[in-house]
């Protein structure tokens, strides 16, 4: 397991399907690529007017907004987001992200590694 | 375990002692405060000319640089850092951060939760 130093923009970007219009993701650090022990760090980018599906799953999110403006829906409420916003979405809670600005909304999203998730069952 | 939405600047800041001149830290998300399952997200802020000690420990770091310019020493080499830099420091590897710019260097630093670290022994 070696060290890694890279600018996020040099990491390949993957777009989602129609369930998440205008949304793409870069895997910055992961167990598969880097041997990360507990969590995978991803950068999610949502274009103006784009959004993620309203969904829930058994794992948590730890977010930090790097650029742009948007909103996150958690459980039953929308909250405003801007640069510097921190969000913790606990496991099993309904959530959705959307871009409400004119510039891309970019935020970090940490989730447990695949190994930890497979051990959670 | 509830959701959390907050701007990082509203989270209390703690300064380090003389081993890390000009360096302070905010705990953004943690197991103790928020019930985070696998990792604690912190924001480290280093003033111009400040630095952290050159040290190593049994846990990893996952970093993302939010503002400012600096360098990170890993194993035996210094690497340049700027906004958008991603760094993975594996467990047990010697490392140090320093601010080489005129503005504060601010970067996210994720580490395993206290619970996970205590289970690692």
C-alpha cells in the first residue's frame, strides 16, 4: 500500500445514468485502488439543475462542499449548502442532493470501503 | 445517531502546542459527537510558515486541500500541495505538512474512528 499525491481533476470522471441527471463522480481514494483501510473518498460533481436520486442505503455519507451551491434533502427537510458546508448522513436515512446554482456543485463524499460494507452484510 | 448540517467555520477550533506551530484543528464529524461508523473528518488549518511535526503512527490519513499552498513530506520526499490536492498517507509512514504560502493552508484529514483504532490494538 503506497502513498498517493494527485490533483483531483486528474482522476477519471464517471457519469451516472438518467437516475442522476448532470451528476458525475471521481473516486479519489479507495480500498481497491489504494488499500484505504476504512473509507473511500469520492468527489461528486453536479451540473446546474442536476440532482441525485432520492434514496437510502445502509451506509453513511460524510460530505464537505468544495464549490458551488445546492441543497441536500435529509429525512424530510431540505438544507442549503455552499462552500464549506459539512454534512453527515447516517446509515438508512433518505437523502438527495441537488444543484440550485449556476456553477457546478462539487462536494466530497466519504463512504465505508467495499470490504467494510461486505462485512456489515 | 442524527444527521448533521453545519458550516465548518462554526465548529470550535483547537490549537496544537509548540510541536505544531501555527496549526489548529476542527473536528467536523466524529464517532463521539455524531456516531460516525468508520472515520472522523477533521479540518486542519496551518498559518503561513507553520508546520506539523514529522511523525508517524499506525493509522492512515486521507487528505483534500481546500485552501492555500503548502507541502507534504511522505517517507523521504516533499510534494507540493494546492487547492484540490488529494493525499493518501498509509499507516506507519513518516509524514509532515507545512504551509509554504502567505495564506492559511486548510485541508481535510480523515482518520479511523477511536472505536476502530482501539480495535486495531
